[in-house]
């Protein structure tokens, strides 16, 4: 926690959620934990704001949910990727890559 | 509906519960993890909540995503509904037009009903206004109709300030107003000085008549003009105040203009000007009894003190009224009356009638016809709804396969229900909008039958009414098929295709058709009754030869002539008219026939005994030759001659001779001849019966064609002969003589106005306006209803036939003939039509009471009309059923068996 955490850019939260859920079905708390672990705690997510995003993605048909037993034995709502969600993730990754490549090219110009 | 709401509510509840659980899980897990890292439980929970960032806010945000989803779905539904509706234009057009017809007619009739029956006067706190009326025997002489009192009584009532915040009186009449070239007759209101103050009306311009204009007779020559007259006839001239105008040829000063919204207290009688009661002599030259306590001609209104009810004021007024009666009976000049009449006079009471809507003869005339029409349009709307519902059922059945397939593919039942609702709401809104656009046109047609003092504008409340009806219709129509969808059993339905699933629908649709048949029959019978009434009246005719007659009114006495000069002008006119080429006969009488008005009085008959008539006798003053001009037949005795006129130089008052109608002779003389017996006007013991009956004439219509009254006629020239109506019998078309008659009148006096010149045939037509309106509109309703139910029946029958094609094929393969096959189908229709007729007949009997008063020559439950209407309906409906039946029976058996 020594490095300062920066807030997650607008619009990328959806993509990150899709990416995490694409690895394996997860519940909201799990997603929050993993977001922080994977990003080595560099990304700061206001944990509550995860849920509107999850519901929005579900309404869009990119995620589906089911109540299942969690690792603690208690029932939790698990989200998993739908086929449409998978396609969407691919599209978003693609455009993200193009964007970051372009940004890097601009930054590296003149070096 | 409740089921649907519950469904929605329970779904919402489940989603809330889920969200709650989900968030709690998160918070609990975080707190557990924090506790593992060494925090106390309370500290851990606090920290978890802080990291989470406001549970309530998160919940709100999640709910927002649901709402967006919901709205998104609905707009998707609406777009989908649009597309599917456009794909079946026949269905859409039929449904939308059905509703547009029903809703348009309702909006139009309701706006009219609202204007005529419901709207209160546009004045300050109209609910505190009351009308005062005499209950009992007033021993009075009356001018005008209904709820009359005298001007002195109005003055008396003005003193009673413990009950009233003011009392005013008014008398509607007409006068000749000259602001331009020629004087023209306009409606006027003669009012007390308190009129505008008590009503709380403020001037548009100048000032209004007030108490200072109500002091001395003939000393206040001022008038207030109506906004309409000022705008339309004077071009809204800003300098109008102070201008001189001529009222009945007397100069008067315009002191102000009334506001646009205020058109008097009498609906349908908007006056062009108001004039103070003190100017009565100028306003009504034919009678001037301003201070006579027994001259009843004014309608007296009061404004109740705040918080006092009309009932309490009525009770409170009686002691004052009783002492007034007793004082009045002692007064000098009180008429000599019988003990019986004096007792009835003293037992009179005063009535206090709520009058927020003012008083109106138009209203009492139209009240019943409008309710009849409203009933008709409500039936029509119901019929349209039934039609749309059954169209939707048919569609739901046809879309069964599509819907079950969508269900199987995972669409939720809720989603499909919404879909169907969107369909029906779109139809209903389309119908409502179209109906609303069409309503003013319908209203215009209606008004052509009624008064031009009403407006065809559809007001906002009516819009709301129409809109609510529309939405209700939409929900109703949409829900029926929606329930069916929620009953579809998925597996069996897919397996058996669209064939079986909608069997419940057929039963419902058959019930709807029965309803349609019943509604239609009621409307058709109503139409039949009104058409026959009109026809009966037209066949009956007025009792004289109207074809070659015209009449017009001339009024020299109100246009600057003295009484005797006016009579001279009338005589000159009569002589001049006789010389006009093409004119066969001319006569003059005191009034227009068939305008609804009359004068009446009870009479005393002196034959071998003295009797008083038990009904009022309607009398008229006519010149010699009147009956022959009209072509009314004298059945006994003779017409008037010059020798019948009273001697103007003697002290004689009243007439010497009288002619009675046949109905009068029959009622009061039985079989014997009345010629030579004597009559007197009035029923008092002192009434002199000294007018000799010289003739008996076959009766004719006086006020309207329905009249069955006793009539009497006295010589025109005996009195008040300074104005009257000329009756002219011409060779050829009476319209063609208008110009030459105008020219003849102009030779006598070029500026004398000719008023209400009409042919008698046109006047008869006009007197039948209400009857014609009812006949025309009810026939229209009947035809629309018939069309709607034919569409309904045809739809159901086609559907039934399609479902039974296989069965019919099998039967025909087994040897059934074409006609038995057809009968199989038609039998269904016969049962439905029969059931509909059976349902309608008791309703016709019950509704009969409503229309009875509007009928003539036909009873409300009339066998012939019922038989004719039922046969027409049965014939048309069977025709609609035969078509699909014939199609079914034409299918070859092999074709039918291959059908699946």
C-alpha cells in the first residue's frame, strides 16, 4: 500500500469485470478482491460501485448470474460470462490494445 | 388486472431481496477478512461499510439500471408493436376506426352535454345563485315562460339582506336595434340595476348598468352591449361608449360593453344588449306593467349569503312571504276572486331553486334528447371496444404459434404480456387521437340541428374524458389476449400447433359477438323508433296546405309609429300585399305558427250551464280570411267579417266573436253545436262570458306538429294590431315571391324591417329539428353498429370455420351434403344471433322509458319496429356468417383432411 493508488478510468471497469469473470465465475466480493490482487493493489475501486456495473452488464446480456455455494459455504450470487459477453470482451480488448499502442507510439516519438 | 399487478409486484420484490442478499454477502465477507487481520468486529464492520461507500446509494444505482432496462424494453415493445401492426393493415385499420368512431362520437356528444347541462355560469361563485319561484296560485297575468315573478316582488326580496347578498331580476325578449342602416331584431335582456353587481360581472369597456339606472321610469335611456355584438357588428370600435343607438326607434346611450365570457343567464339566448327595467315601456311597447304586483314577467335570482343553504333560506323566507300575501290580499285593486281561489292564493309558498347554471328553456328542451344520444354513443363505444377485443382475440389466436415459439426460445411471459399490451395501447391511442380529431366535425353536425349559441369546440375536460376512455379501452382489450397467453401450455401447444390452444378464446369471442348483437339491436330499434316518429309527424302534417304559404313579421309599433298609426300601416300592408302579382290570398295574425310559442288562458263557457275549461285554451288573433289563406277548413258556422270587430269608439273592451277548434267543440260541447253559445277569457266568478261563438274550424298545429290542443281565435284588429305576422298564399313556389313581397312592403315604409320571412314548409322543417336530429343520429349509430357487429361476426365465423375444416371434411367424406355442412357452421351463428336478440329485448323494454317522451305515434316497445330491426340484423348477420360457411363447405374432403 505504499504506492499511491489511482482511480480506475471511466468505462474501463466494465472491461475489467468481464475479463475477471472470463477466467472463472465469481461473486461480487471475489471480483473486488481479485481486481486489487491482480493489479497489485494499484487500482482503487470503490467497492460499492462494482454492483451497479455488474447489474448493468447483466441487463445487457453480457453476464448471467446464479446463486451458488461459495468457498465459505454460504450462498453467493456468482456471475459468469455469456457468449455475447465473451464477444464483447474480445472487442473491448482489441480496441484497448489499439488505443494503448497508439498512445505508446505517440509517447515514444522523438526518443 | 390484479393478477398482472401482483405478478409485477412479486417480481420486483424478488429482485430487491436478491440485491439485499448480494450486498450483505459482500459486507459480511469483507468484515470477516478484516477481523482475520486483527480488527475488532465493530471496527471491521465500520471499515467494511466505509470501503463499500454507502449501501443505500449503491442500491439506488442498481435500481436505476433496472429502470433503464424496463424503459428500454417498453420502447422496444412499442417499436415491435408498430411493426407488427403495420404488417396487418386491415386489422389495424378496422380496430383504430372502430375506436375512433366510438370515441369521436362520445367526445362530441359529451362536449355538447357539458355545455348544455353541466356548465355553470361564468360569474363570481355561481354556486351561491338561486332562482326564486312562486308555488301555488299567484292570481297573475303572465308574459314569458316558467318561474315568473313581478318587478315589485323583486324589489321586496332585495330588502331581505339577512338571506341574500343581493337579488336581481331579468326578462328576456327581443327589440329592434338600429346601429347602421336598418333596424334589426336582436335578443335583449331587461334587467334590474342590481343585475351585474350581484352576478359579479365587470365591464370590458365603460361601465355596466347599476342601481343608479334603476330609479325612475323612462328616465334612464342607457344600454350595455354584448361583446359579440360590439366586435361583430360595430367592428370593436374603441369609441363606442357614449354613442347613441336606436332601440325600438328610441335613442339610447351605450354606457359600456360586457365581457366576452358573459352571455347572460340564459343558455342559448345570449342577448345583444342589456337595458334597465325602468326603460320597460321603450323595450316592450306592447305591455307596460312595471309596477303591477300581479304582472309576472321577470325571473328573479338571488345570491345566497355565504354558508347559508338554499333549504334554510327557503324555510326562512316563508313567514315574510305569508305576511306579504296577507297584506297584498287586503290591498286595493286585488282582483275579485272566488273564496277557493283566495284560499289557494294565501296558501302559496316561495321556492328557492339552486341556479348555478342559470335558467334555460333550451336546456329543458334538449336535456332528454341529449341523454338519449349519450346513451346511444356509450352503447356505440362499448360495441367498438367489444369489436376491438374480439379482433385482438382473433389475432392472439393467429399469433399463437409465434408466441409459443417465442416462449420456447426463452421470452418471459411477462415480456409477452407487455408486448400485447403495447399492441392494444397503440391501437387505443391511435383510435383516441383520430376520434378526438374527428369530434369537432361531429359536433358541428350536431350544432346544425341545435342552437348557434353553442360552441363546437371540444374542451380540455372532454379531452381528458376521451383520453381516459381510450386508455381504459386499451388496457381492457390488451388484457384479454394477455391472459390467454399466460395460460398457454407450452408443450401441448407446440405439439398441436395453433389449433387447440385458443379454444377458450372461441367461447369468449362467441360471448362477445352475442354482446355485439345485443348492443346493435338496441341501437337499431332506437333508430327505428325515431325514424318512425319523424315519419309519423311528417305524414300527419300541420293540418293546413303549407306548400304555397309563406309568412313574415312586421312591427311598425316598435319602429316609431304610434299605436293607431301602426294599425293603419298594418292595414295598408295587407292591402298592398293583396295586389302583388302571384299572391292569391293574404291574412294577418298576431303570431308565427310552429315556433313553439303560444298564448293560452283558461276560459269560461256559458251554454245552458256555466263551466270552466279544465285545460288551458290556446288562443290567437287572426284577420278575416286567415283560415282560407291557410286552407284550414271551417266545419261549422262562418269566418270573421268586418261586423265582428269591436267598435273602437265605444267603451267596449275584448272581442264580440270567437271561432273555436273542432277539438274544443268536441271536448266541451260533445255532439251538440257550439255555434251561438258564449265564452269569456278567465275562470273567475266575475268573468263575463259574452263572446259569441260564430264558427268551428278544423284544428291545426300551433306550437309544433305534436300539438293536440284546444284552440280559440278572436279577431286580429280588436286590439294590439300594431304588429303581427302576415300569411301569404301564392301561386307557385313561395320562395319566388320573397322579392316582390319585400318590394311591396318597402312601398309602404322603406325602412320597416321584415323579420323572419320563411315558407311554412321551412318552418315545419325547423320545428322538427330535434326529431330530425334524433332520427339522423340514431340511424347513423345503427348503421355503424351494424357494420361493427358484421365485422365481429364474420371474424369469429371465419376462425371457427378454419378450425373445423378438418371435421367438415371428414363429415363430407362420410356422406354429409353441402347444405348439412353449411348448417353445421350457420347453426352457431343462429344461436349467437338468437342469444343476442334475447339479451337485447329486456333492455329495450327498460330503455323505453328514456325515449318515450321523444316519440310520436309509436310506442317505446313497438312490435313492428322490433320485428323490422331484428329481421334486418338477423339477415345481415346471417349473410356475414354464410360466407365463411360456404367456403368451408366448398373445400374438397381430401383437401380438408390434408389440412394439418
